[in-house]
C-alpha cells in the first residue's frame, strides 16, 4: 500500500507499510547487480539493473521518512470521532486524542498495517463499530492510561482523551495516516461507561475465543482475581516482545494451559500447574541480567534460555546460576553466536563458559 502524503514544510513523501519489504528487495537487487558485474554482463542490462535499484532506494527512503514523520507526530493533535448517540442514532463530531488502557490486547503491527492499507484505499467498512470510554473515568477508577506515544496520561489532562477499548488496530491505523498529513474522521464510535475493563473486554470479544494466548495473557492482568502481580508481570514481558509461554516459564517454571488462562479471563477459580513456583523477583532478575549482557529480546523470548538456566540452577545452585548469568557480559554474545543456541543444553554450555568450574 502506498499513499501520497503532503505535509507543511516537507516534500511529498510516500506512506507505505512495505518498508521492510523494500529493504529486502533492495538487498536482493543489489546482489543481482554484483552478480551481473562479476559475469561481465551487457552494459545495457547492468544499467537497467541500476535503475531498478535506484527506484527501490527512492521508495525505501520515502517509506522510512513517512514512518519517521508518523512516529514524530502521532497523537499530537485531536482526532474527530463520529460518536453515535445510542438513544437517537444521530452522529455527533467530538474532537479528542486517542489513548489505550494498560494491558489491553497488544497491537499487532501486521493487522494494523492491513487497516492502514484498507483506509488509504478508501475501502474501510464504516459499519465496524469502535468502542471507547472516557479516559478520566478509567483513571479515576485506578487504571493506567497511555497516549499513542506510550506516555502515561494524568488525570488533569484526561478530559482530552478517548480510550479505545475495542478497535485499537483501526484507531491507531487512522492515527498514523492522520499523523502523516491525511484528513480522516473515525466513524461509528460508541461510548461506554465501563467499571471493570477486563471483564468488559472478555464479554465483547465472546470470552476471548478469537484471541491468541498473547492477547489472553495480557488481558488476564486486568481480570485476575488471584495472583494479580504474576499476571501483571507476564503481561509486561509480553508487551516487551516475549512470547506467552516463555513469559510464564520465567516467573513460574511452567507453561499455562488454555483452560487455566480462560478461567482467569472469566474471573473463575484456577490452579497453577503442578510444581509451578511463583517467583517474581527471580524472573525479573533473570531478564535484567540477560539484557545487561546485550542479549536481545528476540533470543530471550525463546524458551531454551530460561529452560537451560533453570536446569543449570537445579544441577548447581541458584547463586552459581546467577553468577554465571551475570558473567555472560564478559563474552562476545553477537547475533551470530546467539543464533547457534538451539536448545537448553547449548545455553548451559554458554553459562559454563562464562563461569568455568
């Protein structure tokens, strides 16, 4: 999807959801050019290939510029919401900024990008409702609310915000396009007064049956009546880019079944898996020390790191395991080296290398 954007003081640029694809295509075409040059291909063919690369480079540069502009400007100005009056059915225009409540479902960028494409092509179905609530009400009820840049909103400024409860992907897609200079109203908006956000989200989404475990475990932080801190920490890791099963392993040593998670969502009594041991501080320490070594989230989210660490701790001691983990900072843990770790045993060997007997 590409949409021409004109913004004051800036050149005409292209808003595209294909930045990553452009980068890959550019790399591929540059390799093709090198191959043509090595084989002494005809100059006409080489020149044509150079033009392909030039065109791709321009698209990539424009796409990056648009993304940077959207990131810089998103959420700065109020957006027009077309709010439906439930009693009369009439629509009223209300200008407010967009906000999200902490631990609602995570934004899936792929899904959001699809909505950007649909909206930009003027194919958005206005019959889809977007459900919001007043930010002030949620903050007064003890919820944390954030703007589109991730800044927590204070009670004093809350009157200027709607919190999107259902329709987050669509709402952010509109906001991104608006941030790059396009003019849109958000249609078919319905305001709800919500006392229990978690329960409301589960109810309007058919008890979460359309959600994956990432969605469910994040919202569970809002619905949990027991082990509230545990589910809040799990949600925090998921929002940081961790997968759900690794998040539960880090804090309890066990994976959670779908049945357990569904009970938490429905605010029912539940039991953690057999031999699960909730240890929030240990989990936080593990993540913090791993990050301090320079290990990226894309590796931390793979369960074999926590599996290997737990096995090493069981065979030695907690103290030695954490000493070895801290000593990893002395190794050169490049992406190439981390790519070679395929299971818990590989990570145990790394810990032993960092802290020899």
